[in-house]
C-alpha cells in the first residue's frame, strides 16, 4: 500500500510540475480560461452564455476580441469587466455540435493563446435528455449586416446656401452591406458601401464607394472588386486596388496575390497660347503655340506575399514583391509614365510572454522615371553603369523597363527598419519595465507605389523606457529620438 501511495504521489508531482512549466512557458494560455459553457455541454437554443475568466491582472484590448461561433464572427452581446468577459448570445442555433473560438490581444503579452471549445444544442425530454442528436448543418445559410442611414439637412436664414455640406445637397445617405452566403462548405462574401457624400470628391480622386465579392473554400479565398491589401510597412501598405486578390492560408504558410488598378486615369488638356493672353507663357509651350496640362495615368499594380510561420507562435517571415506601371494607352495628354519594382523581406519574432518582441524589414526599389522611349539596348546599359551588365533589357521589358531614366541601385534606393521591445516584470508582478529600441531608414531614392505613406531621405533612431509601478497606477516614461 505504501509503495502504491508513493507511486501516486510521484505521478501527481510530475503532472503538477508539468502544468507549472506549461503555465510559465505560455502566459497567454494561463491568463484566460473558458468557464461556461463547459466542453461538450448540452444547452438550449437561444440561451448560450459564454463566460471567460481573466487571471494575473491581464489587461485585454477590448477592440481586439474576435468571437467566432461556427466560424461566423460575432461582434455584439459582449461585456467586459476587470477580471471577466461575458457574452449572452440569444440568436437561435441549430441542433447538433457547435464550435466556439475566442481570440484576443492583451497589453504586454500580444495575442493570447486562442480558446477553442465545442458544445451541443438539442431538444430533449424524458429518458433521452442525456442523448445528443447531431444534425447536419443547413445546406444554405445567409448571414451578415445591412445598414442604411439618411441624414436630412434643413437650414434657414441668410447663410443657408453655404451651410449645407456638400453644397446644395440637403441630405447625406449611406448604405453598407456585409453579408456571407454559404452553400455547403463554400462561402460567398459580399461587401458593398455607397454614399451620397461622394459628390464632395472631385474627379480623379479615389472613390469612397466600395464593392467586393468573392468565394471561399477551406483555406482558399478569391475576392473580386475593391481590395485594400496591406502586406508590410515598406512595400505594400493600405492602398486601394480595383481588381482581384487570391489568398491561401494554412496554419504556418500563407500566400497572397493581388492584381488590379491602383490609380484611376484622368485625361489631361491641350491649350493654345495667344500673346494677347494676360498670363506668362507656360514653360512647356511648344513651337505650334500649344501646351499641355498633363493628366494622370491609369496605374496597374501586381503584388505577391509569401509568409512562413505563425506570429502567435513566435516567428513569421514574409517575402514581398511589387510591380507597378503606368498605362501609356490610358490617356492622351500626359507627363512621363513611370515603372516601379520593389522587393522586400520582413520578420516578426515574439518570445513566450512577450519578454522580447522584434519586428524588422528590408526593401529595395527600382524606379524608371520615364518609360516613353522603351528599354535601353544592351550597349546603352553597359555605358550607363560603366561595366558590362550582361543582359538585354528588351528581354525583360514585360517585368521592368530599364533605360537611362532608371535610378541606379544602391544605398539611396533601400529602406529598412527594426523595432525591438524588451519586457521585464518584478517578482510580485506589481512593476513592469518596457525598453523599446527603434531604427528606420528610407533612402532618398526609395519609391514604392504601393505605400501611400512613403517617406524618403529619412533616418531616425528612438530609445524609450517605460516603467509601470503599483499595477500601472503610476507610469514613468522617457524617450529620445
């Protein structure tokens, strides 16, 4: 009996030690726990109550919560308190097995380990109350939101004409739709937005109206219409593209390809100058006394990103490439058409407990300022660079036009950055220290048509230290840039 008791105590000690080690290895896993519903619990349709307990005084970012019930994103019915998250979901659920998935981000931790659980919905009575009848999901399902708004403006008095915004339009009407139709395992998402406020924007400016539709199956997705791809900080970040985007995702691999028009064309104008005009002759006046006010080319963009790893698990490496070119056939009265090619690499690294977080990236660009003359000859390229390059640019003109207006590769065509955050916590967890080191550089000739917030000719370094005392009741911070 003593031997068996000793054996059980030893096994209990091993299990307890393992649980402690797991908790220490991944604070995100031990900082929140699903209390209700318990795994595989049987509940009544329309009475789903989800309760999550928060531990270790974790500070969650409420806006980052993602609740998915059967892979459908739920954004309503959520209530936050200092140590808990509660959700009451009263919508009807079909009989059978259902899945809950919870994702959230916490201060100083980042994304915590997702919670995944299952429960059953069933109508039962009598002796069959403990049995579960699993019902196949409906073959067709339609879900989403439709929002319409109408704002009527009624002004009176001497300033009524100038008070309305936009001028002479006494209303603002919006319509927003975000719906998904599912047939079997195939989903068809549609997003649409239109507004009467569009009249505020002159011709040639990017429209606020938006239409996107597509198809999803398993890890593959094809979207058509208006896209807003954001691959990384340097190469492609938040620009509107009208075309298509394909994404294929697994747990540790992802590929994204986008293709379309990133800039709408706007025709220029041809004017004739007369000496009697009370204006100074324009600098681009031609011999026939005509001059052009150039328009805007339609700009086509193609970009791809391949990433490996998982940012939540600790490491994510991405490779990005972008090619963007002005369409010389889109308008008649023009300035110089340009061609842009960018290649970049980025890395996101996160240790357990976010004690160290590193984001780094590097990119190099090629820009041809005028593609009108086409590519240079092999001899011309050798003359430009001062040595034998060894290839004919005409063979690669479909990828990039290389001629005398191309900015030579070098230090000024590069951009890179690195941001590192180091976290330390006192033994009683009452004091946190965060040391941040940031460096970023944009060469004077670095250009990416996929980055509307691009900077150039910039070097900056930042050192910041932040100390949180008494459970964040007192925060001290110092920063030097």
